[in-house]
């Protein structure tokens, strides 16, 4: 997939927004109706996340964490 994008880009950057599980729950609980997601689903997705790797074709990988400026 990235090889198709690479034809049109000088650089391909993956940006990961690293949100603690508690923050994800808190933000989700502010939602209502169909926008709200069961905590079990969020938990399962949280623990199945795989960080991107340069070997996948990224030129740069940036990780943004909650307490970083």
C-alpha cells in the first residue's frame, strides 16, 4: 500500500498518537449514542495495537504522547 503512495510523496511519515487507556475511556465516556464504544472493545483494540516500523516503508515515525510538547 505504501509503495502506491510513495510515487506521490517525497517522504512518508507515520504519526502515532499514544493515548493512555484511561484517557481513551474518559474521552469515550463523554460521547453518547452510536459514538460511544464499549470499554471492552477499546481495551481489546488498545492491547492489539502494533507500532509502525521503518521496514514497512515509512521514512519517519513520530510518536506523540500525552505529556510531550
